[in-house]
């Protein structure tokens, strides 16, 4: 492609790589979705936010759903890395499970981008994909790492265990009940009711 054409497609400084270009487009998509909601955001809105022409956006992403998935996957990867780092601070399997759930329940709703998955519009888009796609599998494998580290005999069950943990965490986020302000009570519940079913 002619470099002059490529330069003219970005209103500000041109990205140095394809990865940077996609990251900037994903950031623009998340900004638009936060501002307008998923349903009211258009590809034109995203292109304008990114400072590019629509053909440039379509060069990288075929649809709003595709760019939304890419954007959420990017922030979910960073969040998963933080979850793993947090879990590694604890010694036992039981502590790692418990404190991973506590971390997710307290931090995910506060995350500036991942909290979008709790929004009805965005949740509907993600619902058909949750727990079935490659990205979710990668995040589950990453989250299982600290658990398998202390209980290697559970290696074949790691992804299933983290899926149960994820579903439990999402349930608590959406319907916190009395545990919203009682993390010690939540820890006791996890130890009494969830942990025995995971091992």
C-alpha cells in the first residue's frame, strides 16, 4: 500500500504497528460504547473517535461486535494477569480459590472497561460466546495456573474448576445479597459450600 495513503487514514500520529492500530481502534470502541451504549454505537462513531476513516476501521474489523470482542478480550487478558498475580500471593489451594473469587467480585465491577460486561446490552452480546470461545479458554487456563501449581493432580480439571469459580463470581456480582459488604462471610461461604465441590 502507498505510504502516503496509509498516513492520510489516521488523523493524528500513525500507529507504528498493526498491533498498535488495533489497540487504538479497540480503545475508541470502548470509549464509544461507554458513552453511547453498545446498541447506539456505530462503526462510524468508532472511526470518528479513533480519528480514522471508516475504510481504515473496516480494514481491521468487520463489525462492531468483532471490535467489541477484541477490545474486551484485550482488557480481560490484563485483568486475568492481575487475578493470577493476586492468587500467587497465597499458599494453599483453598486460599487461592477463595481470594481469587474475592478479587474478581470486588475488582471486576470497578474496572473501567470490564464493568461493561455487566451492562445488559453488552452482556447480551457476550452471552452466546461466554465459556465457549478460545479467549475464555485461555483466560481459564491462566487462572487455573496458580491452582494447579499447588495441586498438580487437578491439572485435567483446572479449566472446569475456574469456570465454576467464574460463574460463582458473576452470580455474586449480579446478585450480591448480604455478601456485598461482608467479605469475611463470603470467605466462609466459599470454604463451606464451594470448595468441597471443587476438590
